[in-house]
């Protein structure tokens, strides 16, 4: 529009210029004519010029005014429209965002609350129902003399709910704190009480994370959440003391008792592979319990071993397998070396170790109590516990109760160093504490020493199975304990007791070459050698 106005104005100026030229021509022509020959041209020219100039000026002014007005209107309209659109858009966006955020927040919060509540309720109902079903079926199977294999198959769905893969996604990550120098699950306590005393715990009003019947012992385990600043922790201890039960403690964490060495040896032939190839389907069963990490049941070193596995972990979703696989392979390798050649191995494997996203591994007191009761219910006479940690009254009570029922516990003394404080469960009364030696009988340099040491066995630079089918070499008291466990399981079946276990070890132990006088705090009763080596040592 502005470009058109400028063109019209130029046209009018050209017309004015033409009129002036025409007037000049007339003036020249008039001066050339004789006087009185033509009308008064000056008047005519002046009139014509005046008319044309007025017309041109009027048109020019009109065009300029029109252009100015139009431009001003355009700018004002554009500005007003822009401001109006901005205000409208801003208001609409703000309202839309507010509504969307409000709806999203309301939906998220409602969904989160609903999901959390639903998950807690469903988890609790599933777990309670699964435990009730398993307990009922176990009792019914026992009363009806149903074979153990059939009972295991019948309780598989409930076991899946208690510890199988379906439940792993709902398991929470552990929060670990240090309490009196020992690691524990933050704010969690474990209590083991008689069924008749369970109501006293429930009446205290604390948050109950789990209430689990221990079918074999007839007791109940509670996992409670109590803040350190909460006065209810003292109330619980007071209530238990009044009931005559000192069975409350923190939900402590225990570590595998081994000193890992890197490197995997592929294709190495091991005693485990030789023993299982010879013993598969052969003679009398050596039944043994294993409380450890999960195991790789498909490993060739375990071929021919009968394994019943169960998971007792309520934390995390990852299950480490290296330590348990290594210990199980040493059990398999001990058949024919620490037992008669015709023996066959049956392992009841209790998985108790969690693994956090950061790679921290541990077994809680609650998981250990569950495992002990399960093995007791399976009538396992000897249980291998290759882990170590703090003293715990709830765990001690569970082990003591199982020992009174005839179970023998074999535990690694730990690898914290010669001057370290005693570790448990090896240091509990009646538990067989095992230390490690090398092939020459020299003590493992990181093994604990003290009165908790009952026996020594090979556990330094030994070949063990690794998950996935390979082999590696490791050292630690963890790897000495399974040899002792297999030896006792073979000697003590079908009857077992801590006294009988000690008598069997005393009869089989050989004085270590480096310490003929005995050195009780180092070797305990002495060295437990394979049968062939022990016979040769006795003859010499």
C-alpha cells in the first residue's frame, strides 16, 4: 500500500512540471506575437497553472494523509491484535498448564498412594496365604507320610510367592547402617518368640514388617521397624525380658567368609567332577544343608548331586551365585575323599544373600532364621554356614533350638585376621568352627584365631566351581567348612548331636606338622584330612 501512494505522488509532480513547461512555451510564443493578436495569455497561464498546482498539491496531500492514516491504523491494529493474541494465548496456556499440572499431580499422587497401598496389601496377603498353604501342606504331608518330593512339588506355587522369581520385582532395596560397629538393615529388628507370646509383640503397637510362623520350631519370627529414637524399642526388650525370652536383636547383615582371588580356570579337571561321575546314583545318601548364596545347579561339578533349592531373601532382586556354587562344588568333591566312595550327595540349599544395585552383598538375620527353620523341617542333620558376622540373639535362639532338636552346625570362623574379634555363628556354643590351611598344613594367614576354632581343613588355593561352567581358585575359611560338613554328615547319619560331632572330629583329627603340641586356638582339635591321607598319617 505504501509503494502505490509514492508512485501516485510522483505522477502528480510530473504533471505539474509539464504544466510549467507548457506555460513557459506559451510565454515565449506570446512574446513573439504582435500586441493585440491573442487573448491575455498571462492570465490564462496563471489560471491554468494555479488550477493544476492546486489539484496536484491537493492530491499529493490527500495521498500522504491517506498513507499516514493507513500506516498508523495498520500499526495500531497489528499492535492491538498482537497484544490481544498474546494475552489470549498466555491466559489459555496458563489455564491449560494449571489444569494439566493439577490433573497430573492429582493423578500421580492418587496413583502412587493407590499402588503403594495395593502393593503392600497384596504382598502381605500373598505371603500370608503362601506361608499358610505351605505350612499346612507340609504338616499334612508329614502326617500322611507323603514322599518329600511330592510335598515339594505341591508347595511350589507358595514357595514362588515366598521367594521365587515372581516376587523379585516387588522386593525392596536394603538401606544399611552401622550399629555398634556392625552392619544392619536400618531401623529393623528381629524377634523370635513362642506362639503364645506373639500377641505380646503385636500389642506393643510397633510397625510389623513380617510375622512368619516357623513351622519346624513352632515359634514365630517378627521383623519390626523401630526408630533408634523410638522409645518402643526399649518397650519391646522389656516385654521380652518379662516373658523370659532374650530373643530380640537388630536385623544384622552377614558376609560370605571367604577371601576371593580373581581369575577363572577353564577346563580344569577337579575332584568334584571325578567324584560326581563315580557317585551318581550310587550308595547311601549324605544329606547336608547349605546356607549360602544361590547356586548354579547346572554346573558340571554338581552333576549327579541331588539339589533342592529355596530362596529366603526379602530384599533386592539380584541373587549372587558365586560363593554358594563354590561351596557346593567342594561338597561334591568331598564325596569319596571324606566319605566312602559309594556315597551320594543330597544338598538342601537355602539362598539367603541379597545383592544391592551398588554390588553390596549380605545375608540378614531374618533370612538366616528362615533358612535354619526350613532345614530343620527337612530333617537335615548337618548344616554348613560359610558366612560370618555379629552376635545376634534372635539367630542364636534359632540355632540353639535347632541344636536341641539334633542339628549340627558347621561354620567358617572368618577371615578378618588373626587378632579380629570373634565372628558368628562360628563362635556360638556347640557350633563347629572351621579354619583353613594350605596343602602343607600351614594356617591361612587371614583366618581368625581363638577358642571358637574347633577343626582345620584344606581351604587355601583350592579349585572351586564358578557360575557358568568354569572353575577358579579361591582361599578362605568358607572353603574349608564344607569338607568338615560332608565328613560329619556321613558319620552322623541318621542320628546327630553336637557331642557326637565333636567326638567324631576328635577321633579323625591329625596334629598339624607346624604345631605338634596342638595349638588349640589355631587348629582346634587338629587337621581333618581326606580318608586316605588320614589313614596314612595314622600308620606313620
